[in-house]
């Protein structure tokens, strides 16, 4: 078996041909190297395509992430603006609650200051605990107001005020311990605050009368009723109907005699009818 391959190179200019002898093993090695080079080139090309594809995906993800970050930044700015607005509103709410507290204290509706909580008008940022404090503060005011006899028990014209007046049944003067409100016979009379009915029945010259004791220490009296719609011991809320306007007892005509009492002393009810 021959170990060589002879390659003859012929020149066209008339020069003698050249003979090259190459071992077969070298050709095999060259062929294998060439094949390896081709295969590696193909794999390299495929790898490059995959790399380029992954790079495109990374760029797309990067662009998407950049857009999401811009959206998050925009949302963050919006949230920050909303937070600042909320803090401003809460500060305003706190100021209003303090004003209401001061007003109610001056009017004698509540005694002293409200309970001190976890807030301050100088706070810059408000947390959940402070919101809970404001809520409790508002609840306290709401409860306090509901326990105070406020507003008209029946709408009508006031025909007689508290104080000394001429006796409508004879000579001389007498002390009138409440106010008289004219209203048509049978008009609904409503409780002016939450409380418990302490008396419901005939009460001497007052005729049919309802007396309610309120948690705030006040008593309210509704007299000359034509009808009583509650019972002693019954709990009532502000606005509940307790009776109907009438003219029972010592009365000159249909009207409601209304009293507000504190520490066994009558208080001018007109101060509680409408705030000024």
C-alpha cells in the first residue's frame, strides 16, 4: 500500500512539471482539521445567533423595566402628592375638632378639654394611630353632643320665656321655669338628647309630663302633653317621639312647656335651641 500521494504541477510556459509527494496521513489530518473547523464554525454561528437573540431579549426586558420604573416613579410622585394632601386635610380636620371642642367647652356642653391623644397640630406626617386618635376624638364629641339637650323638641313659636312673668290665671307674677312653644294639638314632641325616661305620667299642674335624664347630667321636661308615648325606664335617643302636644294640667291652650334642668336648677332652654 502506497503511503504517498503524488501531485504533479504542470506549467503552461513549457517549464518542466513539478512533483509534490504528500503522505496520506497528512491529508487525513488536514481533512479532519478542516472538518473540525467547519463544525466549530457552524456551532459558533449557532451560538452567536443564540447570543444575539438573548441580547435582544435582554434589551427588550431592559426597556420594559425602564418603562415600569418610570411608571413607578410617576405613581410614587402621585402618592406623595396624595399623602401631602391627606396630611393637609387631617391637619385641617384636627383644627376644626379643636375649634368645636373649644366652642362646646365655652357653651358648657362639655367640661374641660377632650382626652389628650397621640397627635399634635405640629405633626408633619400622620400614621394610623393618629387617625385612630382623631376618630376617637370625633366619637367623643359626637357622644357628648348627643347627650346634651340641643334643638327644638317641637317646632313652633315661643310664647313665653323663662323668668318672672305675669300670672296668666290671676293677679301678680310667677316664676316660669321653662319656655312655652306653641304648636298645633297632637304635634309630635321629640327628645332633645339621648337618655332614660325618669318619669312619664301626670305631674300636678304640668299635666301629662315626660322627664328624661341624660348621661351628661341634664334633665329635660316635656309638659302639658295630650299623649305620652314612652314608659319610665325606657331608653330614648335624640329625635325619638316622647309624646304629643296638648293642654293638660294648668294650661291656657295647646302648647309644649319645655324645661332644661342641671343640678336641680332650671336653665334657659333657649340657649340650647339654636347656637349662635
